[in-house]
């Protein structure tokens, strides 16, 4: 996730993942839209979303709240914790 360190961009990838977690229909289009909004390439945004997917799959407590995922992603990527 070297393409951004802005928490709001990371949060956007988490929100996107949560929205399409159980439904892949429209995921690619949503990634393209988010990439346009963030001024990034779809592949960079897709990689960020995939990282969120991996963290989500590793959440063993059953919580899938964005704050839980964001904390785990920050821990994994060494991203700043300040929002």
C-alpha cells in the first residue's frame, strides 16, 4: 500500500471491500470508480482492497467493522495510526 498513507484513502478501500465482500458483481467497476476518485490506478486500488480482504479473512473474532480492519491493516502495513 505504498500508493497512499492517507487514512481516508485506506478507509475507502475498506468500505469498498465491505460493500462487495459477499458479492463480486460490480467490484471491478467500484474499484475503477474509487481509483478515479483517489487519482490512482485501478491496479493499485485493487491491491489495497486485496490487502483488506486478506486482513478480513484473518479476523478470527468474527468482527468485520471497518475500525477493526483499519487497525489490523495499520498494524500490518506500519501505517500511521492518527486519523
